[in-house]
C-alpha cells in the first residue's frame, strides 16, 4: 500500500516537497510572475499540514523545458514569491538544486522555514533519471513528500529518482485525492458512465479512448478531435484541423484516421449531428447539418452545433458518472464557445460523479465560473489521461515498489 501523509511521522522533520509548479511565466509590469496559480493552490493543504507539524520544507520542481541549460525566464523565484504571498510566509530561494550553497541553505532551515530550489531541469541529469543526481536531491532530507501529480508519468531524477532514493517517502494530499477521484472512473464506475472528449488530437487520447470503449456507456466526441472521426467516415471537413500524426497501438503503428476507424466499430462512440463552421476563428459561424449539408469552401469546423448540444446535454443529464476532457470547440472565441459552455454547464449540474481531466478543461471551469461544481478537477494533463487509460504511472510504480 502506498504511504500517505497520515502513514508517516513528519513532525519536526526536514522535508523535500516534490511540487507540481511547472507553470508558464508571464510578465506583469515588467516582472515575471506565474501565469496561473491553480497548481500552487491545489497543494496548499499539504504544505499547511507540514507547516503545522513543524516541518522545514524544501520545494523541488521544474518549470517548462529549458533542456538542461539555465534559462533566466524559467527560474523558480517568481513561483516562490507567489507561494509566499498565498501562505503569508516567506519562501527563501537558492539558485541551485545541489551543491554547497544548497547544503548550507538546508542546514540553516528551522521548523516552519521554506526553501525553493532552482528549476531542476536546468540540470541535464534530471531527464536521465540519474541515480547519483537523485541522491544529491534528497541529501540531508528526512522525508520526501510527493504531491506533483502532473509529473507522475515522467521518469526523471526529481520524480521516480527521489521516490527511489528518499530515506522515507509518502504522497501528499493532492496526489492522494487525484488517485481516489480518477479511480472512481476506471474501477467499477456507476452506470450510466458518460465520457466527453474534445481538444485537438486523437494521438493524445488513444490509450484512454481504447480503455473507455469497454467501460463507458457513451463517449461523446467534440472539438477538433471530431474532425478526425469524420474523416475516418469519409466526410469532408474543409480546412478543419485534423490529426495527421501516427501513433503506436500495441506493437503496431497506425495513422490517427485508422485509429478513429477502429474506434468507430464500437457502438458507444457518439459523433456530432451538426457543427459550426467559419472562414476563420474571428468570423461569424454557419451551422452545418452533417446529415444533409456540406462544409462551405475555405471553412473549418470550430464548434459543435445546436442539435449536438441538445443531444449531448440529454445524455449527460442521465449519467451517474462523467469524465470530461477537452473543449468542444474553439472556446477562446465567443462565437465558438457555445458548445463548450453548454456541455460544461450540463456536467456541472449533473447529480452524478463528475471528474474533469485537467489541461484546457480546467481553463473551461475558470472561464465559465464553474469552480466548486465538480467532484474533482485534475491538475494533471497527460498524467490524468495516462492514469484513466489504465497505464501504470512510473512514480506510482516506484511507490508500490517501496511499499512491498
């Protein structure tokens, strides 16, 4: 059994807190700040628990993809500043993850002190899951508390490595919540179980779609994802975005269109009845009935249409379990946001168990002020999809090894 915070004595201990602070920076009044603090807020309960136990906390995270080099705009100091503002306590910083300066900073920590290490991806050893580097990351540390669900699907020194080499390891409150919520979708979900998928690429969702065709009663398809399915049916989609990448399915490499064809052999895949097309995302939309009409020349599909909205919301209304990942269209533009808003609102109003799969889906929640209306909104993008596809996440595997 994976150890949680409640299974480990942390009182007065020096803790490495593996945080999910992979947050894009933005400039405000010439200063770099985190573009969004959702992932920071998500782990505040774990941090406060540790502080209440008299722990000193060393934060470890990466920020985007500096590829083993120091990139000034990807330092962790702006995250430390924002975290300190949220907690109402200062978070010290050090511009390294290992070495004498870090050793000195760790040694100086008193109960309740917090220290943010530098972007661990500044080190080329990080992405190699290097054992020596991982040992240095947990040097002079009593407990590793892992709460970075969005990075559980990566084999890196700061993910699987620190779990492997930490003196004592456990998962944080957010990761525990993620596992419990996502398991409700994959382990004997209450039926009718409805999955709603949008977004752009089928290649990003092959695993979960193939898993859900045997789990879900209905799989509702929208967004640019629907275009690939329409092409698989031999339909014209104009200039619409279509996934043309290939993907490995088992030991075979298949085109996205062939994957869609295979998925369409299952009766629970539900495609749009109509779509809204435009000459570009800023143009006025025209509804195309897919049974009787064709897309105008030079147009692309940017949203699901009114018939589809009605059908999808009716199916959602009868569901007992719902998983939602990806918008129904180009929801950043008001003209093409109706489908996403209607579907998200229908899910929010559902009396069933509602689980959202992160990424753009989390942005939908914020845009339509639907916070607090879902049972769980995952902070993991690719990690949440890999989890519900039935794959073992590398970090979870390492924890399971430690528990045997």
